[in-house]
């Protein structure tokens, strides 16, 4: 079973939901391509992109955009993963996710948001990735995804930068919610998918 449903964050174009619905047709020794993919996130400084989001009143919307003017504040961390292999009888798939990510700042900086990437195992030992440390050469089909902060944060050396990220599914829709709890506490962005959600109605 071969598909091309990967988004820049791995799951943001409904790859899990689309593939889950056909896994029941995969035989026990069947192969799904891709087999596995994971989402990654890193804090970044990018005033130019943040200002663009602000001007368009889209600070609670994840953006797919080429982030050319940026400074990567720290290394990306794995967020979550999805595995597409044989679906066993009675097995329930849960694609709603919750994660807490922590970085210790090594420099004083302004944090404008978070850049998202994916790593993907296609088959056997064949990988593709847009995550910076494992970036596949000559791959231009996917731009990073950007989760902006409504208000940028001034961080200092030694600060714990803590982000809560949720992938939520409800009433035939999927959306992301995110908020900072450290070094300052902020309210949840895109709560209940009020500014950005993807419809599952046609699946």
C-alpha cells in the first residue's frame, strides 16, 4: 500500500486518518509505504514571519511557510509518531495526542514561535526527512510548519521553555492547540479550533 499524504508536520494533512481507514485491507505480511513517521518541533526567532502572521490576524493558525529569516534557538524535539502497519481485529487507533516539550535556553533571545518538521521511514532503511539534523538532500516538496506565539517571549540563559501541544479530534474535525507554561504562562492558542481546523467530514 503506497500513499503520498505526508504533511510538513507528518500528520497535518490527515495522513493518519486516511491511512487508518484502509489498514484493514492490508494483509498480515503486507507493507505500508510510508511505514512510520514522527513530528518534531523547535523554538525559533523569526520576527519577519511573526509580523506577517500578525498583519493577517493569523497568530493562532499553524502556517506552512518557507522560514528563511530565522534563528533556530535549540534543537528540535520529537513530538509524537504514527505507525501504519497491520490493524489487528478490535484494535482501537487513537490519533488525538498530548505532549509537553522542554528546552533549557542556552542564550538570551526572543521566541516568536515553533518550527515543525517530520522524519519518515518509507520502507526498510529508506528515510526522508525535513528535520534539520537529518534533512534529506534535494527535497523541496515540504516547507516547515510554523506555530506562532500570540506574544513573543523574552527568554534568558537557563530559562526552562515549556510548551504544551495537543492534536485534538472532535465533531469530525482535527486541530492543534498550543500554549506556553514556562518561562511565562499563556492561555491556549487555537482553543477548540476557533481559528484553524481541518474537516474530517469527507473521509
